[in-house]
C-alpha cells in the first residue's frame, strides 16, 4: 500500500538510507501554474538539521521535478519527482541489526515481511514524509489560488499548551518560530522543554492543531467516504501520530446536545453559517463551509539515547542504547507534513465532488 488518494493519487518510493526517495503524483489537473520555489520552501520547512530542536542529519532535500510539467504549467500527466538522500550514516545502525527498538516498527515490520532494513528504519522511516510534503506543496499552491488555506501549528508539547484558541493567534506567522508555535511565550517554554529532553537523551510528544479555511460546503459523502474519515486516515498514516479529533472531539462528551449543537443563521448576504463550530467544519461527513479544525496527537520519538529493555532476533532479553541522529520532538518538522496530507485529501474531494455533481467548476 504505497499509494494514496482517488483522483489525485500519490505513490511514494524509497527508504531512509537508500539512494533517493521520490513519488509520482497522478491526477493533478492540467493548466495549473507550478511554482518550484514554493515546493522547495515547503520541503525546507520539513528538512532535518534546521535547528537545535531537530535531528542533526543534514539533508538539503532538493526536489527534482522529472515529468508532468511544461513551461511551468502542469500537463495533466503524472508528475514524477526525486529527492536524493545525501547524509546517511548507515554504520550508526549496525548495532540494531539483530535487536528491536521499543515502540518502533522494527519487530512488526519483520513479522509482516520476514525481513527489514535496519538502517534508519528503511521504508518505515519518517524520511518518506518528504515525498508527501513535495506532493502536498504542489496541491497547496493550487488551492491557495482557489482561496483555500491550510494552517497547522504546534499547540502543545509535553504538558505545555497554548492557552488561547486559534482565532486569537497569527497563524500566518507559524513558520517564524523554530518550534512552529505562533504564541511567543508558549513557544519559548516549548523550546526549553525540548532542549532539556534532548540533553537528557529523551524525547517529547505533543499536539498539532490544523485549521483549514474556506473549504466549500458539500465535500465528502455521508456513509463510507466521510470527509473527516478521509482526513483521519491520511493524518493517522503520518509517523508517530496516535490520535486525531475534529472540532470539540473527545470533549464533546462533557456537553449536552443543547450546548454542543452548532446553531445555523443566515447572513445579510444570504450565506448559511453556524454560530459555533463544535463540529469542526464537518457535519454528517460533509463539509459545512466553516473552518475545518483538527487536532493531531504525536507520541514522543521512539528512538532515544537511553538504555531500554528489548528482545533480540533470537528471542533473548537484552538492552539497547540507540545511536544515530533523531528528533527529540517531531512536532516542529511535522507541521508541513500535516498541511500537505490535508491538502491532498481536500484536493481529492474537490475533484470527487465535481465528478459527483457532473460539473467541472470548482
């Protein structure tokens, strides 16, 4: 299962320590302006080695667009692209060849396939997400011209959380912060906590909140193709994601129906709006035109620089102290990944919607 999507379909390939990673984006409409600098900017936001908060691995992540583009316009044919790997240190992983890292994909991958690439996790590595970001950036640039915008930001690291709702934040400034948090005081505390965990050879998890604005009402289907189900599946496919909630999410159980329901009203211009957004912009599996609001929970990075109990391939109890270069907290680099995956889903459903309505106007 290396492909994702329906009309817009991404297939990725490559491993963490192979020669390159890459992808093929099929179904992208013809006649769309392609901005390679915009795509590279998104990759730069995800790439390793940006700051003390991230892994020390150095990858330029320079994307090579190979097909599907002519004179800076999409042709409608598959857009193939390549991202070379340049800073692998496979020797760092020699000690992991016959042992399983706790809470990692080592054991399960071997049980499924009968073998595994121990060098950085191989195909199960988050290195693969650079492909998603490149493809998602192509889509984000297109959807921006449709007026649809994607804003993800780090809402919480460990126990440190942004104390105000997203409506009070300057979401356009998320990438000005190395921790990708637009609340300066909280961002500083997050950075200090991440650096402390790094110094202790440990790691931290947290929550990214995603806000998608100006999505038209009517995307998604009410039974097996609910929009929030598609978004949930896409976001849960990102490494280290352990939970996804929409709108009021799990806190909805604390309300009565009279408190939680989003009352409709008509604007002077004749538009239908809701006075609250507990639904997170999706009702009955279909977008209602309000902001789509999603929170994504990330576990702490599984590979840490501390001794941990484990088992080796022969079934013996042993200990492991992982080498290699790893993020003490994945959230800062995960922000563009979340935006990219959401964009691929929204674009796919825009095209599915125009097919369902038998119209090609989006």
